[in-house]
């Protein structure tokens, strides 16, 4: 693959790079900032983010979304998914996304149900 | 027959005849397929972890109370070391992608340098993981296990955890480890904890500032602390054994399942990193002796690079679900 085959824009064209090397460093800086935000939030756990949103703490939603953002940039820019054909990209990405989303939903639903049985049933664990 | 047999002409041979389906070489496509299936494996592990965590939602340990160590420094520093590990792995991912980029420009010297740095980053990461495991297995404070298998931590008045060795009072017990050589030959037991439950209880009674932290998470997201009188009653009525450190059966931080998942998932990831380092070393030497120079393409660096980035990708998720959420 020649150098000019790389797509050198991130954030939908908001940031443009002159060369692939420059883009790599740019993405590194972005990923480092995201990790730093995660670590700072993880240490201080601001009280304001401890509210429940859709069954989970807002802070945990932020962590999960930031993780998916990081995963996106690692796959798209470090693994060059951005430069592959859309058909190939979809083949790889959507297979994983669908199967993992399904598995997560079904398993976590079951885990929550069992927790409910433990909590409201007649199972004693604290003795 | 002519209509059913595929003729071996250049048009029909996909990879062999110069055309590449989806404009991707065979090796690269198969590496991507492997990565997809491996991603599903890790997703299965993390989903299982989530299942158990949902199941034991109120007694699951809080990561900030467990992973607090930084090498060469004493004290309580949650998150710092694991953030360092994450940064090392992202950094080695960057040097890997720089090596791939240098490969596109057929710049042998740069590929060599960047491959070397990638291997170095991988080794630092695996070393850090070994440290993480060793402190986790050894444990710091020790805990009391109840009849039901719950874990009780001992805290001082300021909310800091106290190690059992700092207050246990010897009761002159002469209980020895049962080894088959000096006892019944057909059975034996694992090493005994340094203190018996009676010694810890006596020490607890003698130090009026000590209280108990239960395994249950309260409304505020912290583990529930008991008052002094509740603590005494909790220890006397429920306390049974002493747990020090963590292994597959006992775990001083919380439910044994937590330790099992920790060993299994970070272990499986560490295994992937080790394999990645080995592949990187092979590629590194191939670059050095000029294999890819002669072949006219550094695509092999790219394929192994895909694997290496995948390892980084998995760590991003392990980091979130083990240490943050």
C-alpha cells in the first residue's frame, strides 16, 4: 500500500494530517488524553456522576463509552481499518458487534435475575 | 465436463492470479478473521465476568481497594500502576504502527528500531503484569472469613485498612500444618495462615479503635463499615477462618470468583502478549537478516502488527471492566 492510500483525517475531517506518521502521533495524543480522563475519573469518582442513568451509574456509562471510543481509534487508525474497503470492514466489525451485543445482553440479564433471586428468595449467604 | 470444471486460468485464481478479493491479501484477511474469533473468545470471558458480577452485585470487591500498589513505593495508590501499564501498551502499539509505516517506505533501519522498541514495551508490560499478580497473590492485609464465606476487613478509626499482623495477639496455639510425611500419609493440607482466628479476635478485642468493614456495598458505593459493638458481634458470631492473599480457593479481597476471573482473564491476555512478543522477535530477526528486503514487501510486519494491536485493544476492555467500572 502506498502512503497516499492512507486516509489522513480523523474526527470526520475536523483534524487533517500531512502524513501517516503524523496521524499516528495525533491518535496517540488523543488516546492518552482519553486514558488520562478515565484514570482521573477513576481516582476521584466525582459525586455528581454517581447518579443512576438507565440502570447503571453515569460514571460507568462514561467509562464504557470512552472505552468504545478508544477501541474505535485503535481499530480504525492503528489497524488501518479506515483504509480497507467498506465491505471488508463491515464483515469484520459488524460480526463482532452483533454477536457480542447479543451475548452481553443475554448473560447480564440472567446475572441480574439470579442476583434478584438471591436477594429476595430464601438463600442465606451472610452467616 | 468443460462447463463444470473450473479452468486454472489466471482469471479464476483469486489470490494466485494477481487479483485480491476485497483488495486484501490472503494473509491479512486470515489474520483479521482470527482476530474476530479471538475477540469473541475474550468477549465470552468478559461476559462471564459480568454475569458473576451482576450475580454478586453487592459483595463484589471495589477495584480501588484491591489494586493499590506501585513498585518501590509504599502506600495506597489505586489506579496509578495500571494506568502506567495501559500507557506502555498503547505506546508499544504506536511503535508497532510506526514500524508498519516504515515498512511501507521500505526503510529497513527504521523498521528494525521500531520493532525493537515494540518488543521492549511488550516485555515491560508482561513484567508489570507479573508484579501485579505477585502482589495480588501475596495480599497485604489479610482478612477474616465468615462461616458463609464472606470476607471481613479490619479497619482503624481513620478508615484505613489494618494488617492482621499489626494487632493479632499470640494465643500459644501449637497447631501445625498437616503434611503427609509427619501425619496421615494419604492426606495433607495447604500452608496455614500466619494467625489463627482466635489470635485475631483477641487482638481485635484488645484494640478498641478497630472496626470491621463488611463485604457488602452500601448506598454510597463504599463497603459498609460497622460500629465497634456491631463489629465485635459480627466477628464473634460469624468469624471462622483467616485468609491471607488470593488463590483459586480463597481470596482476601472478596468472593473467590473475583480472583478466579482475575487470574483467568488477565492471564489469558498476558499469554496473548507473550505470544505477540515471540512473533515480534521472529519478525525482528527476519527484518535484521533482510528477509523482507529480498521479498520486496514488509507485509509480514503489518500482519503481526494487526495481532499486536489486537492485544492492545483487548487490554483497553480489560482495563475498563476490571479496574474502572
